[in-house]
């Protein structure tokens, strides 16, 4: 059974590109364009891993990670942050908040897939 990955990013093109690329690598994928949509999808059926952007309008990626880590149903899900942020401290902050891996955009789909396979 393929591992399910939820891509969370407010840019629809980024979501589609990452989800399609991961699907070609054998993952089952879905995406959410906001934190609130992501939490609804996680409640409906927890993914095996999350690919998360930091900069979103309704709640940033840090808040998403805090809420995921506080919820027993999602506390141990692997989180791969994929962000274009210019913040030089983003990687450190992400890992302290709950990210397993931090990647700067653009990312290699194959590399991302390899990371997710190792984490799941």
C-alpha cells in the first residue's frame, strides 16, 4: 500500500507540482491550500507524512507544526518543511517547532521522495 503524503502550501501550482511528482514516485498524494484545509484533511484520514510550506495566509507553518505536535493523532507524523523563506533562522526554528527535515525551494522531487521514504 502506498504511503500517503499531504502537501500543504498556499500556492496551488506548487501543490500540484509536488503532489504530481511524488505520485510519480509511488506515493498517494493530496494537497491543502491553507492550514484550516490541511487540518480538515488530516482529521478525515491521517497521512503518513506532511510536506509543509512556512508562509501561508491563515496560519503559518510554525503554527501548523505546533498544532500537529500537540495533537496525539498527528504528533509523530514526519514533517518535511519546503520553503522559499529568506529568514536565515528558518531551518533552526522549524526543527525546534517540530520539523524532521527542512529544505529550501526549489527542491528535487526525487530527493524529497527519498527523504519521505526514509521518514515513513
